[in-house]
């Protein structure tokens, strides 16, 4: 597919034709060639990927097929191998200088792939690993600390265990076991969760089942506030649902004794509130929203009162909007590194800086999670966005993996279902740039996608690992178009939200 792709675009020139045009000299030193992928001598796959680097502007051919040399100097293709030895000829021209290199790739379809030997570990190391993952029954009580969050299970991957959500500090948890660096905590008779050990400190306090008190629902100006009085801080988890848009919060260890709910008039986001006693010790708070789009909410305690602030929709124009921009990685975290050595952290920051200028030109205020090349933790990035009360946020990354010679494309990621439309809107604008669709990804367990306080999506603009994608990423014209389309995506989303609100929160003229 690749070969066809390139040859369609760039006239296929045979070596003979090139040679006839130019009186060539073989001067290897003046025509650099580095084989980055595919230089090995024995392979087991019939399709062989060969990627090389030379100087940008040189003419390159592999087995007489002229290939595009990208502005990074990279070129490559997929070659169909025959059984046995395959002579592959790489030809380069730089002006009048020519260089020809031949490599031999032996294709052995019957040979088994060499099995990598299991890394040897000592008995002590094996014991330590066993101990680390061992399930140990415990029984004590712990108090949650700042930044604590709950996980569904003890599963783990590159993004960490799947998160239930963040919880406030000062909540007493009953610990029933430890697994690795997690504590298993009992939320209710039938429900358990896991919490990283660093977020719990031992306490003499105990958990106990308590009764809920009265509620109030009022408009605070920038948010609608639900306040539920409780005699002590209890664990909770929240989630959102669509059709109709609803925020649900389960409070564990609580039994309904709320005999009245005072609902003040003039609420902007909440249509009505309700509750269910879903288990004898699980109390569910239901907040039905007026509009399709939820602009975020924050849950925490004020004293022992559980407070849920449902944020009002901001003015639906970039002018006056506070936009959080996160350039992925930084400092010692390089992110993905391309075949020619370009680092994702640098590309992300360049795009973020361009995006910042474009958004500021539209009147937006931009909050950067990182403004230079330094290490910064996920929790620090989130703290910056929350402290600056961003209205919306984008995390900018570039992907890696897949084919190094084929176009790979764009993808967008969300965690909460209420951000799905936002992610899809952004993806549609990225695809307008003529890049492949790598997909819309939901339930994405990435730390920066987890906040509920504002809409946030992650953009994996292109692939660092594809020479086609990389060429686009370093093309100043393409960068401009990409930044422009990200701005258009944000505007599209604001318009969608605007159109969904029957009574606009901010009365204003339609932009179009
Ligand atoms: Zn990244």
C-alpha cells in the first residue's frame, strides 16, 4: 500500500533514467545514508520495512522505485520479500554525486522467531516480587490525604489502575487488605475499592453508618451548589450519564434521613435533584441537568457538609474564555522520539505555543501547564488548571507505534462520557487536514483526562514514529493549518453547546 501511495504522488523514475541524466560519481562521504530500520540480515516476515535517513533534498530510490525524501531526510518503504536471499539496492543522488548501497536480507518463513531468553532473577528478587503483589489481610482505619483517589481494582497498566475518582481529604476508610502498594478499602457492605497507600494515614477514628441531614440547592453565581449535611465525612464516587445529562454521586455509609430539600429558584444548570437509597448503606444523589452539556462539577467537604458545585456554562465564545493548554511530557520525560531524533516533548510545546498565540488573538486567556522544557507531575498540571479556574482544557500529545512508513493519523481521547462530543468535534477538525483517522477513544484512564471540574480532552495529533506523519509535524505550513483547525474545533464545540441551550446563558448574537 505504501509503495503505491508514494509512486502515485511521485513519478516513478528508474535508476537507468536517472543515471542517464546525470554523470554520476560515487562519493559515499558526500551522500550520507543511515539505515534506521530493516538493516538486519535474517527476517521472518514477508513484508519488510526499510527506513533510512539522508540529507533532505537528496533523491532516493529503493530497488529502482523512487521514494519521497521527507524534509527530515527520512525515506522508506515496505518491500515484498522472496524466500531466501533478497538483494536490496538503495540509491541516492545528491547533485552530481551518487551513492549505491546494497544490503542482503534473508527471508526465512519457516524459521521460528528467536525466543528472547527469560531474564534471570535471583531468589531474593523473586521473593520481593511475590511479596509486592501478595494479598495480605489487614484491619485498620485510615484517613484520606490531599490528592487521594479510588481505583476499581488492583489492576495496573502504563496509565495506572482504572480510577473511580478523586476524594477529599479527612475521610475515614476501613482498610481490609493490602495488595502491593494499594490498600483495599470497604466502602459499604457490598462495595470495595483500592487506594494508593501514600494517600492514607492511620487513624483512631472508626467508620460508622450515619443518617443524612437536610439539603439545600442554590445558585452561587458561577455555579449551582448542592449542600448535603452529614455528621461526618463519608467516601463517595461520582459519574455522569447522558440522555438526559445527569450527575450521580453515591455516598457510602449513609442512610436517608433527609426530610426536606430546599430548592431555591434561579438555578442555571440543575433542573431538579433527587435521591435513592440504593443499598441499606449507599445513598445516591441524583442531579438532573437542564442542558445536554455539563460544564463540569466539583465535589468536596466544607466541614462535614458534602458540597457539589455544578459549574455554570461560561460565555460561549473564545473571547473571554480561559483555556488550559497542556504540552505533554517535558524535561527528562521526552515522550516519543521520532526516527530522525525529534522529541515529542518539543513538538508538543511548539504546537502549544502556536495555539496560545492563536487563541489569545481571539481574546481567550491561555493557562499553560508547562511553559518550558522541564519535568512537571500530572498532579501539578491539574493543580495549575484548577487554581486558574480554566473553563476548558486540551492536552497535546503525539503518538507512537504502528507502521513507520505508512501515514498513521490523528486520534482524540476522553474519560467522562460528557466529554465525548468535545473529543469527537476536535477529531473531525483534525481529519479535515487529510490525515488518517486513528480513532475516537473513550474511558481513557489518563490522569489529565480525569478532572470533572472542566471539559478536557487529549489530542494525539499525529505519530512521531511514522516518517509521513513526522514530515507533517515539522512542516511550518501544516503546523499553521493544524493549529487553525484546533481553534476551529474549540469554536465548533462552543457553538454546539450554545445551540443546545434553549435559553442561552449569555444572550448574544449568533456568530454565523
Ligand atoms: Zn505523549
